[in-house]
C-alpha cells in the first residue's frame, strides 16, 4: 500500500513543482484553519505572479498577508479583503488585482471545480456588479447568473488530523473552505496538526477522503486569533433563550 | 423619539418564532440575539460554518478553531453542528435559513438593497451578504432611517451598487417598521413619540400609511 503513503518530510517536497504564474487555492477563513507552514514555504520559494483563491488574504505579517511583502500575488479571488493595510496599498497602486466573489459563490466554485462541474447557475449576485457580463437564465420565473468553477495547479489545506493516505478531519470552524480547496487542486497539499496511521481515523468521520490529496506534511501551528472576544457573563449553553 | 440600537434590536427579536434558524449580520442584527423573547428558542447560523452559535467564550474556553463570521472567538451551544463553507451556503442559498437580519446603506421601494460598496471608497468585499439576501426566506433590514447628514436611506431607487434585487420585505429602523409592498414602503409601526409626518418627511421613496399604524413595543 506504499503507493498510497502521501506523507512528505520537508516543506520543499510539499510544495515541489510550484512555479510563477500558477493558481493556488487556499483553505481558511480569516486566520482560522490556514496552512501556515505551506504559506511560509511559498514565501521562501519567492514564487511570483500567483493567482491566489482564498476567502481572505490574511493580515499584515501573518497568513496569506506575508505573500504580499515581496509582491508574490498578482491576483486575489476573495469575498472579503478588508483586514490588511498592505493589500489595500497594493490594490490602490495597481500592483494587485482583486476579484471580489460572494462567499457562497466562492465555496461553490471550488466545490464545482473539484466535482468536474464547469459552471452553475445561482441567484446570488444577480442585478449587482457581480452579475455584470454574466449569462442570465430564468428558472421558474427567477433570474440566475452563470458562475464558472475554479480549479488550481495547487491547493493548500490545513487539517487537524490526517492519516498517511491523506484522509483528513478538520476541527471546529477551522473546516471552512478546506474541504472544497482540497478537492479543486491538481496537486493538493495538506498540512496537518497530527499525522496518524491508516485505520486510526473513523472512516465515517473523515471529511476529506484521501483520493483528493497528493501530499501530507506535519506542521507546527501558531493558530493566531484574529479577534479575541471574551464573555464576562455566565453562559446558558442551551438554544438561545432569554434568561 | 428615535430608538436606540438596543431598542431596534429588541423590536427585531420580536419577529422570531420558536424554532427559527436565524442568521444575524454584524452590528445591530447581532444585538438581537440578546433580546429573544421568553419562551422562544432560535438557533443562530454563522455563515463560516456553524449552526447553533453560542455566546463569546470565557478566557479559559478560548479556541482559535472556534470563530464566527466576524472572525471573533465564539462558542457552540449544545446541539450545534459544524460544517464546511459550501454546506453552510447550501443551507443559506437553498432557503433553509428562516430569517436573515442585516444592515444596509440603502433600500428602495422595489425591495432592492445596497449594503457593501460605496464608489470612491475602498471596497473590502461583500462576504456572504449577497448569498444571504438571495437565499433567506425572510430578510429584515435594520438601519437608521436617515444617514448622518439626515438624508433618507429608504429611497425610490437605490443609488449605490446593489447587494441584491427584489429581496427585501421588511425594514426596521430607529423610527418605524415598514414593509415593501407593491412598489412602496408600507408604514406599519412608528417609534414612540415619532409622528407619521416625521417618518414621511424622512422617507425618500413612496410611503403608504397603513390604516392602523401602531406604536413599536420596545
């Protein structure tokens, strides 16, 4: 079964083959569930002219934000990019292009890309700047726009636990875009907090089956919190009810 | 007198029914979670992939892997579920979320909403707002009735780039509760001490006054 052993030992092996001008799809929402070490490796490699598809672009000095420091990103496909001063500067300078895409459409574009569906119709964005220039079709009296799938030469994914075969489980809301990103890359690289032997993960609880995954590496994560908000009151942990 | 943010949120929460799944936007909508009426349970959906969002964590519960759609640390209630972003937006776009409450810059008499982009200012993105307005069964817009210069935000036609078309049915402002009906704003309730004439003067689009305008209970 060694043909299924996808574990690599170094970040160099993990990102081998990445070249200028490629499209990289990255899992994560804000700084939650991001493949920190793989992003750092892209910075080390100095690859330029990248198209990066990710819901956000990190913050100054952390996450995908570090790829802006040496102007490695040419084009960013995201739903929200407001957390990052360097991004703003490069956007206004014209050094960076951004394609703002509704969050659900972005997730579905990745899902469709991984599932071999070239495009889909959605009501989201119809009649707005997002719908401009896109094909419109009416179903049951309601207009929908045609949105095209996204695939990339590389996908970079952050898992909680992965086994040697690339089966992955994500933890809490760090799941977010990771499963869709995993499915949409020609080469999908998973950086996991923990690597286990095949059989240690319950097959019924696997989020991403190993068939989507090409390489697995064990990472060390800072897991920075973007907005720490703490409650001072006593919690009622049942469904939201008045006291 | 114009309602406070908390009072608007209180009025919003009166719309919820027992057993509703609700998505609350940032700002006043989020405050509504604190005013859910007695005997009513709602489950909060956070579009990054959490159904059954709880309160902010205590210091000892902080977890970088548990955040809400505003990227704030959060907890999950008993009976919550967590899923990927495509699943999260499938429940939104598929019309499974009962209520969406969100803010806006402008709403017009056709039920169009503008909430994400002001030309000439830096555009940060729409996040999930376009998906939410295209998918929820009931959408409530909460906003101040006028902008900070006193200009109406309820218009004949939105002037800013849209978030969604023909999707808004109910608006709760600091002055009134209105519905969008047949190309007009239908005035249903007014804030205590606010006259119909005040509301008329501060509304840009056609306003139809309901036969029985009641006072908002806050």
